[in-house]
C-alpha cells in the first residue's frame, strides 16, 4: 500500500472517531456509544467538567480559590509542597472558555489516541505527561532562576490550570501508532503550536 493510500486510510479513521450521529440517532445514544468505545476519554471529560464547574460554587472568589488549591507551579510544588497539584491542575479549567476548549480537545484528541493505543497506554501517557510537564517546567524555572533572579521572582508567582496539557502528550504518543504521513503531520503541528505558545504566551 502506498504512502498516499495509507494517509487516506488514517484520515478516514480520524473522521470516524469524530463522526456525527447517523440520521435518526439520538444524542444520548451517541454519547453512550462513544463512551463505550473510548471509556477513558469519556471519564476524563466527565471529571474535568464536574471539577471545573464545582470550583464555580466555592465560597468567595471561586476562581481564585481554585488557583490556590489546585494550580501547579514553582511555589505550589517546591515552596509549599502541594504534591497533588500536578494532577489536579489538569482536571480544572480556568473558566467557561477553557472548559469548552478542554472538552473538545479531550473528546477529539484523546478519543483518537485511545482508539489508536488502547485504554491502558492512553492512561499511562496521560498521567505521565501530567506530572512530567509540571516537573519539567518547575525544574526549568529553578535552573533559569540561577542566572536571572528577577525573572524567577516574576514567574514564580504563577500557577497553571490547564486540562489540555496532558492531551498534547497523549496525541504525540499516539502518533507512534499512526502511519507515516499522519505521524509526521501530528508531530509537526503539535511542535509548531507549542513554539507559538512559548513565544507569544509564555506557556
């Protein structure tokens, strides 16, 4: 089979993973069907939705309290010893926009990855990327602070709440299970998006 044919088949798999319901199909039936095919993706999406919405009902300023309790960063992990924040920071979104973006990314990208790699591999990749991304960021902050303490003092006050962070790692891991064309496309697109975020947003 040629590379072009392989790429076409990969595209068909992607479209099938995010297909719209057939005519006459009900939305609940579609949700049950998709959850049965990608149970981990459905579970992650449900947990993120419930956790994020739950923070809106915290006493006082729910958004501020969510950052204090769940956000991960240099002060939370190193200075205050909140070891659980690398996991909780990927289960809570900042606001409605972040929640909708996260649910879309989880549904499409994690769903595709779970169908490609299987549930267990997807779970391992999700957890590994959740912790590795935070500890790599904290380590980089600590390293750069040695040469520029003013920069370190500025960035150390920030915490991160981002449910899409492990999704990036999961889709990159799933590229190893794709054909040559889609493997290259996924890796190039993810790398370019990551560079843009670093340059323009400081993520």
